[in-house]
């Protein structure tokens, strides 16, 4: 069995990018748990096989973007898992696709259906990169495409920042200031 989790890379709009290369393990299933970011998987193996919310049955993806879903997906594998996982902040999703992250929340979508040029270049360059450089190449390609000119609404950016600071917890009026800096009653 070989398992390599390579160093993570961060870049503007990317919470984390990490290459993985798992081979020689028993075929199986694992959970893709919900997260506060959207997750992009660049699969360099036999395809990412998922079942879960919004999918009619087992679906194979080459470049999958999903996340902010309330229930986990099941990831099915044949003993080989190779690729890059990129945790994408909502502001980058809009810049890359023109759609707000909320439109993709709870869904698993093939990136090529949203932006075929990005999908082609991202897959090609990451697949051609040496294993140790894959996450940096993914971050570089995404940064180059994040030029849609679509701005994130300031209130949405503030809410995201506030949520990340409190790790998604619900603030209590007695212990926390609200988004507008108020103490006490939440309205």
C-alpha cells in the first residue's frame, strides 16, 4: 500500500490544496463529509465515483466541484485514488464560474459544465505536473482564471468572514458581537 498526502498549498481564494496518491488498497467506500468551503476534486485516476445528494445514482466525475452540503456523499474507489483536492472559498467560485457559491451548495457538478476552458487547462496542466507540484499548479491555474470581474457582495463577504472566525458556531448575544458590532439582542 502506498499513501502520500503531500503538503498543502494556500493561495488567494483557496483555503487549501492538497495532492494525494493512494494505491494498492482494498476497494471500498468512504464519506465525503460536509465542509464550510466548496471542494474541487481533480481526479487523475479512474474518475471520482460519487453517490449522494442530488445525484440520481453512482456518478463519475473527472473535475468535480461540490460542497456546503448538509449530508455526506459516498466516495467509491477501486483501490486507486490520485489527484488534487482544492478547498475553494465562495468568493473564488463566483470569480471562476460567474455563479454564487450558494447555487452550487448541496450539489456535485462537473467543472466542465460550468467552465469548459478552465476544466481543460486545469486537468491538463495538473496531470502533466510532477506529483510534488500538482497542488501549486492547480492554485496557479485557478488564480489565472479568477478574473471574471464579478465582485462578491460586501455583506456576503462579511458574513463569510464572521462565520469562519466563529467556526460556523451560533453566537450567543451575551458572549459575542453580531456582524454589525452590536452586543445583546439579535434581530
